[in-house]
C-alpha cells in the first residue's frame, strides 16, 4: 500500500500553504507524485476558522464524508471548491490537510477564512431610473445566489452609477448601507434628473449647414437629437454621446471631400434644473480635397483590359477638379459595374472569386498634398461573360415562388446582365412584400453564385418576410376640385384569397401574423374618404397573374365603389361595380377590358333647375358599360418625369344590351410626353411637358346631364373654376359631348438639397410656367371658342410624405367668355 507516501505529500503541501498564507488552490503535482492510482475513504471533514458559517460552508463543499478518492481526485475537487466558495459565498479556502486514520481512512482538514459578506442585496430608488432589479443585478454581476462582501461595495456602486448614466441620469448618486445583523446591504440610489439633449450648436462650419429642413445637415447627422414637439431629446451620456457625434460628423465631412476635418466637443452646459444639456461642437473643416487624374487600369496580376481606357472613361462622370466626394466615386463605380454587368461580366458576391469573375477596386493616390489633389484609379479585373444556369429563391416562407419570379426579368439561359438583376431587385423591394422582422425595413438581397459548369452562374435572390403585409393608413387632403377630406386606407398586399386559416379558432392570430391570406401577390384594398364636397368609398381586389404566366401575364381587377359629389346645384350619388381583365406585354404595354355596372342618383336638386337639362328628384339611371383599352407608359418618377412618355386609350360601350338605361359609345384618350432640355450645374433637370386629353361621346339622343364632359379646374384648364367653362342654363353649366384640353409646361427646379450618399440633388420644390387650353361642344366640329389660360405653379414634395405632393397653381385666363367662372388659385394636396 502506498497511502503513507500519498498522505505525506498532501500534508506537506497543506503545511506549505498554511505557512505561506496562499489564497488559492495548491497544485498537487508541484509538491508530490502519486506512484499508484490507489484510493482512500474520507472519514471526516474538519473546517478550521469557519465560525458561525460552518454549516453553510460544509453544505457548499463538493467533498463529502464517505467518498472514495485518489490523491489526484482530491486535489482537483479542492481547486473547484476554492473557486466556487469564493465566487458564491466570499469564503477563502487557504489550505487543505490530510490525516491518516488507518484502515484506508483519512481526515480532511480545511483552513477557511470567511470575508464579511451579505446574503441579501436591496436596491432602493432604482424605479426612478427605469431600471429593474434584474437589470441592476445584470449590470453589477450579482446574478444567482452570490454574496456581496465589503471589498466589492465600491465596485458595485460604480457599476450602478454607470448603468444609470447610460440611461441619461448623469447626476446619479449611490450610497451603500451594510447591516451585519440583517445580513444585507442596501444600495440607496438618488437618480437625479434624466438629462436629455436640448440644444446642439456648431461653430466653424462653412461648407455644410448646421440645420436645414430638407437635405443633409449637421444636426441631422449626429447620433444625438434635440427632440421635436412631443418627442423628447435623446438621453445624454457624458463622453459617449460626444464620441458618437464626433465620429458621425467626421464621416460626413470625409464623405464630402473634407478629409482633414477635425471636430472637438466643448464643455457641456446644463440648464432647466440640470434636465437638459447644450452640446457645442467646433469644426475645423480644413481644405476640400479634389480629384486629380481619373484612370482605369487592370488589377495587379489581371490580364490587360479588353476595352480601351477611352471607352471606359466615357462611362464616367468624375473629372479633374471635382470635389472628392464619396457619392461621386460610388456613382462611377456603379457606372463601371453597369457597363460590364450589361455584357455579362458578373461578380460573385460573398464567395471566393477566381479570374473569370469581374472585380473592381478603387485606389486613391495623393498627388499633391499642398493643394489636396488625389488621383482616382479604378482597377478592374474584367473576367469572362457568364450566362445564367438557374434562378434560385430563398427565404420565402409564405410568398409563393411564382410571385417573386414574375418580378425577375432574367431566366435560365439569359446573359447574366447585372443591370437587369439590379432592376429586378428594385422591383422586389418596391413591392413592399419583404421586410426584415428585426428592423422593419424592406429587405431583399441578390447575388451571382459560381457553378461547376464553365461560363454559367446561378442567380440567387434572398428575401425576408416580416409579420405581414397589411397596413392601415390615415390621411387627408385638400383640393380645389374636391374640397377637404380625410381618408382611411386599409390595404393588404401580397394577399392570397385561397390561403385560408387552419381553423376558425386560430383565424385572427394567423391573419394578423401573416400566416393566412398571404403569399399570392394579390392586393385587397378598402379605401374610405369622406369629404365636404366629394366622398368616395371603394373596395378593390387585384390579381396580377391570373394564369401564372410570369411577366407577360393576365390580370384581374374587381372594384366596388360608392361616391358622393355635393355641388352647388345638386347632389350626385354613384354606386358601381367593375371587372377588368388586363394583359401585359413586357414591362410597359398592356391592354384591358371588362364590364362596369353603375347606378346614378341625384338628390337635393336646386328648385331653379331648368327643365331642359333633365334634372329632377326622380333622376335614376343604370349605366352599364363594356370597357376596353390600351396603355403604354415609361414614366419612373411621377414628380419629375424626364425623357419618357405615356398614352392611354379607353373605349366604353354603354349598352342597353347589358341591361342599362343608356345606349351610347365613348372614347377617351390621354397622352403625355416629357423632354429633358437642360441640366443645371447641380444635375437638376429642366423639362418640357406636353399633356392632353380628348373625349367624345356618340349617341342617337342627347347624353344625360350627369354624363356630359366638363372643363375648368386643376386637371383641365387652370384659371377657371371647377366646371367653370361653358354656357349656362339657369345657372347650370351645360357641358358637352366632346372635349379637348391640353397643357404645355416648362418645369424647373426651385429648391433642392444634397443628400448623403447621393450625387443628384433631392428636389423637393419644383416650379412650372404653363399654358392651358380647352374647349368642348356637342361635336368636334361644333366646339365652343377655345379657352386659354397661363400662369405658374409650384410643386412641393415633403420628405416625410413623398407620395403626397402639394400642388399650388396660379392661373389667369387669356381667352375666355363672359359667362365663364374664373378662379386664379388652385390647390391640391394628397388628392385621390
């Protein structure tokens, strides 16, 4: 038996530990060697120095009486106990001894040194700082059944104060109160006022404005904010707030070419009983760096370029003397990628690339430090043209594969055109079907993936689906034609009428969570807009791909509507239902056809209404129509269309053969053509716009009063009131069965602003000089004298509501008749 040697070694180690006062476990191999893997039994465990906490320490030890252990196992367990008892109970195990009792039994003697610690931790006053007890325990590291000793109190106080300051309580004070009798420590917290950023001031800035309503400014760039209206400023964390703001400002200046800009924070100024702080940043802008030489060269080790430098430079807009702005360089990088991408030279995003893929690196070379001139070299690896092997879709849990594919214009076998891939990406983003559930922002990504087949790549689109594509929008507007109104728009995009809930009990949750009636690419819309002069209520359903045909597809639209128009002479009530089938041919051209059933009723007719126009309180008409037409449009930006056109022809046969009261034929054609004539130094377009409309009704009898054509107002001839052009009978405008109107406008920018990461200015105010003309009568050969007006208009696009521009028009008649009703000012805001 070798126990004597083992025990002697253990006892020797214990003695050394006791003599030197070690506070940690002793490594057994440094003191003794165990010749054989023999065991002994722990007969007793004696705790020296434990005092009143002996029972607690004994319960926490992993060593137990009756256990059979080897010497190595004993020392391993000892080390575990040293760490555990210190971290949990604040008890130091300073040494271990082993006494041989004979018969393979030993007594283990452990020397303990308990530190004054408190079992219970209380926080008082933390609720004022919006911090829960759990958050404070996590911030201080006091999780679980851990004791707190006196030595830890300063550290815990500091942790609590840092947690409060991170929430904006800069003046927080924490006082610990320890009670040995109650075995607890209380941290009394006086949070003080929550400090928020109230003012931000900038000094030294000249190139960039501190504050502007639209566009990039310094105040809108910093991470902190002063708040607005009922929204408070951001919480202030001294040092950290300034650091984040300075980083943001320096990045902004670097993006605009001020590479030496330095920003320093002044001493913060507290006010309003220390609840607000004024921050001041001093800016040393330095010189504006400019572009020297612009070149294109192959990447080191890549083959010579197939296309000449002259051909590639012609695609770029960057030139010598331009400000070295990140957006300008990014624009030319995109131009190079478009050039090669249109030829099938793809880059394989996110994977290792070989020499067959396109690569682009931009190098900036300091050419003249004194004047701040930097050469920009675009280094290119052209790679080889690729074709698409397959189009892959990832991430669509609810949305059907076909719904995504119909927005992707590339198919297997096509040239891997990166421009087309990017256009498809923009269409998918614009559908608003796909949102990142964490950020709530639209999210679609795409990439080309290499394959094991030469010359072929896979095109992969990845989408993320949020909790649903339904929304409720509340709004309103004002129009010279329609008066003021409010609106409620309930819309479910990416609707699927066949995707019913799994059960009635789970229906509400599945619908709200986007698990039911989702994924078919359809649109369901309920629009309610009561107004003082015009009200409309509409329920519509649209299926854009009825036969699953991808891009050139058959669509179905169903509309149920009711409108009220309150005129000076009478009230008009229309109720209708329509079905429209449409066939698209490519992206721009479509044809459509379908029936419409409409009931027209008049009420509150003016008592002086002349009998000749056919109005009375019994006025009821059923207008049933078969509508056909064609449409072509290349417009991308409705606010400022350039180099584009649109035309729409609609033919309507109103027939008794469909069960209606009216039997006549109508034609309605609209057109628009837009030319860019000049681009100013800020890249803003001046355009000529020509728009027009012609309508004609052919009937064997006089067309009923409510169905006649009218002119005057915002969308026809400005300078005249709504329905203000034409002859009157008893104060009632008579209208006509044929009408022509046209508009010529010179459109130009008025106010715009630079937006970070964009080269082109964001145009938020545009102006126009216009000439309107129009006439109507009972036939194109029997028209009234043409009315002409001229004036100017202003279009305002608010950044927070870009889809609802404000239109202000001032028009004056140049050619009118004595019975016309004129109006100089016209206003439209959010017109429906």
